[in-house]
């Protein structure tokens, strides 16, 4: 009787999934093959990507659902620490600048706090994992033994230098800890311990499965190995060897089967070959199936597995939020968060609170240290727990542009942030270079609520020095040909208009102080003509912006409609070369304007993306006292970065339209080949009369092309570009330019 009872007792089968980054997609193929062949899966243990795949399966997700998750754009954003463009909350963003590096300064801590602790900020990853696993955690009452399949997750405690077995609590946090590769993602705290990737100390937890579950058979899926000896010339290999302890990847053949899918070695976060890896895992398991069936006599039909999955998933509570608890902020700071998050229904769903969560994180007023949902069985809803810190009070930006031509410049900016029940930000930035110099001091207040509102102001000094360095242009390049001084005070305020848009009103008071010569024949002893324009302007703009980069974008759309009025007085002072132009005390100028800009990138066709550009500017602006001063205050069409560094008279007019087409061939995630061509059509071109005054040419009489072809490599600090540019310019139509950084300036007084 004892003999037959032992023989009839069901075998316990544990599946162990190793770490290995993106190669862990092969685990999905392994599980798929086991399911199709009715091999029971009674327990799962996993490390890193193995923990992620194993937790999904243990939580009631089908193989098809797991595949779709890893193939989705959502997952691609999570692993690359990107935010869904639909949740970019454009109104929270500052004007684009030439910054490369943004350092957070925390003077209350050691100097090491100046440097970022991680490369990637996993804001959307943390929210996504919570959404995926919160309901399964609730059904299991936060006991991993009560999931659809009992599960163990392995993480690393670097304080004690040992592996940690996680078998209860938040499943989302357990998985998040296990996949946290050092310096790649921010670590997570569980029970007071700072946890990292479990692969650091146990990358193949066969021993954990044996100790925790006492299975009869273990089926192990291994897609990783120990790192080779470090290369003296390869810093990454040295860091990996310092961080990762060798793992025993062997498996007792009397106790189980080791499956080793032969997947290609790729970057940890390169999931582009997921289809191939899943297929490889499936095929390798199918080859080993006769051996598996020899060891596993018990059969679990797939229909029964699916019924158990349906039953488990049916118990998952709907995501309704009862209360929000905030840790790490004082009472005033908490009010800012509550006013950002809580202004919809009494018991918001996770979908309702998601936009406000991303709004909070996008604002950069607080730093997220942790997020989790816990089911409250007494009220039948979830409580949301946020662990937050105020953003660093100070941050410092460095950047600029290194150019083979005219636009060499350096950029530095310091910001001061203060959070109370509203949020305040002050900033001071400086650009300095031969072509462009600028100083900006500004501030902004953000008022959260059902309809957020922001107000602010800037004081700006800009100087553009359009110097020429070619010998044939002038013999003596001092003083410069054109110098524009652009000084103003701006007040602004706005509200969001959709997640990617804003409606903004502004009031500007400024002085344009332009110095120039009417021709290129002058010497050091000559004095330049001067035009001063004191003005007031007001404008209203509606703008949508989901572009993925501030320069050399390849996806998204920028759409802007602006209307406004400018009123001011011009004063002209003639220099030593312009005696024929009389000095006028003051000349009044008043004009209205309408500006439409549309910069749109479309879906990829084959290996190429296409974009469309359109710009329409209409106004009743009148001539200033002479031809050059009239051009200097005329709007310029500058869709190509290099065009912003040149004074191109053919592309300035009071009324014009421009259209363009772009093609971007993305060779890799970081490397583009770009081609752009534009047609500029002035309604009436501004021309020079013999007495150096301005007059209009014929209606639609002239039109001009411009174009650019560029190789662009997007580094983590900014773009490196080599471009060939064409402009219809009398001095130089074609030129080659190498730039490292951004050709971006503080905004002009009149734009």
C-alpha cells in the first residue's frame, strides 16, 4: 500500500528561469512549449528577466499576453526610460535650450550627490509594473504562494552582499528589484533594504527552487553565463566583473533538465530580436521534449491550465483608488501633490489618475522614490502609496555648440526650485560666443488643480553678431557687418490645452538696438548706422508639441498658431557712411501679425521616415527708415539649424509662406541620415533702392530654395552632425558644417 501510494503521488515540477537581459525572451518560448505539450508547471523561480517572465506567468497572464507585452511600444519605452508622448505635458516644460548635461545639486549631502545615481529614470516602468501586478498581488493576499502558480523572485542586497528571496509583498516591487541592473535603473527599497538585480549573486536560482518548493523535477532555462575575464581596455567588462558574482549554472540530471537556447549575445536592453529569441527557446524545448516527458510522467492538459487562469483572473479587483498616501513631503508640499492628483471622481480609476501621475513626474517638482497600490479588502478598493522627495533646490546645466563654422558657443544655466502648495522656479542662463551672447533671468509659478495655471516672467539681453570671416567679403572685419541687440522684459501666463499643448498669452516690452553698415566698404575708423526700436507687444499662442527631440526630431508634431500686435517708435542715427539718410527723431510703427507653423513627422515607411514642414506669416508691418533696418526687424524663415547663424536677406519678409519635405533614414536608434528641402515664397520681397531705402518687389515675383543633407549621431549629451547646406545667398551658396551640440538660442523679443 505504501509503495503504490508513493507511485501515485503527483510529481512537483518547478521551472527556473535565469537572468540574461533581452535574451530572456527565450524563456517565453520555453513556457509555450511546455504548455503545448501538457507539461505541468507547479512552481516558478526567476532572476532578473527570468523573474519578470516568471511573475507574469504566475500572475495569470497567458503566453500570448506575455508576448504582446514585450513586443509593445509600452515596453520599449519602459526599458529605454521614455515617456509616452501623450503624457509629455508640454505646458510644464521650459523653453528649449542648448544644455547637454543637467546636474542636480544637493548641498545638504556629500559631493557625490551632484552626480546622477542612474542612467535611466524608470517613471513609466514603475507605473507599468504596478498596473500589471497589483491585481494579482491582491488576489494572492500578497503571498506569492497563493498566486496562480507559486513563485519566488531573486534580488540582490549589496549591503550584505547576498541574494534575497522575495516571496511576499508587492509583486511589482519584487520584479522591479530583480531587474534593477546597477547604474542602469534606480534601485528600489523593500523592507528597508536597497535592492538590485538578483543576477549579481544568483543568476540561476535552482537552489532556491529546491529549498523553497521541494520539487521532484526541475526544468531550467538558461540564457546567460558568467562573464569572461575582464579586458584591461574595456571598462564595462571590468565593472561587470566587479558587480557580478559567478553563478553555478549546472543542474543535476537526475533531478531535472537544463535547456540552453542558443540566443545571440546582444545588449541587455536590446529587445529588437524578441521574435527570434522566443522561437529559439521554443524550438530548443521541443527538441528536448522526449527527454522532458521521460522525467515528467504527470500530464496537465492545457484546457485545465486555461480554466485555472480564467478563474484566477476573475478574482482580480477592478482598479479603483480609495485613498492616496504620501511619504517624504511636508504638509504644504503634500497639498501640491494632492491638488495635482485629486480633482476628478471620488474613487478614480487607475486610468483616470494615470495622466495626473505623469503630470506630477513630468513637472520635475518632486522626485519619485517608490509607488505601489495595496488592496483594502474592507472597502473593496486600492490605496495608492507614493514615496516622494522635493526636487533638488538647485540644478546646473552645461552645454552649447562646437562648430567648424560660425556658431561656437558655450551655455550655462542655474535653476532654483522651491515647492510649497504651489511651485516656484527661478533661473539664470548665459550664452557666450563670437556669434551669439545672451543673459536671461526669469521665474515661473505653477498652480496645480483641475485646470493648472502658470505665470512667469523673463528679463533678457541678446546680441547677434553676424560677422564674416572670408577675405573676399571685407578687408577689415572690425567692426562687424551687422550687430543686433535684442533686450526685453516678458510676462506670460498659460494653461494646458491637451497633454501635449498649451494656450499662452504674453506681454513684452523691449528695445531693439541694431548697428550695421549699408554696404561692405568700411574701415575701422567708420561708425555704423544705428536703429533703435522701443516697443510693446502682446500675443496669444496655441501650441501643440510632441517632438521627440529639441533638435533633429524624427517623430511627433509641432503645431503653433500665434496672433499679436506690436506697437513702438523707431529712432535712426546715421553713421559716417550714410550721410544721404536723414536722422529722424522718431517714427511710429504699429502692426498686427498671424503666424502658423506645422512641423509633422509621419510613420515609418520601410526604413525611412518622412516629415512635412509648413510656415505661414502674415502682417501689415511697414518699412523702417532704410533697407537694412527694415530687413533686421522682418521675420526670418529658419527651418534648418545652420540658417539660424546666418543673416539671409532672401529669406526675410513681412508676408511669406514656406513648405518643406524631410526624409530620415534611421540606421540605428542613435544614427540618422537626414535630407531636407524647403521652398520659401515671399509675397513681396524687400528690395534695396539706390538711396538705401526699402521697397517691395512684385507680388509672388521671387522664390527661393534651401536644403540640407546631414549625418546625425545622437549621443547622450546631444547631437553630433555633419551637414551639407544650401542657401540662396550671394556670398556662399553651399557649405559643409560640423557641429557638436545644439544651435538653440534664447527666444527673440519679437518672434
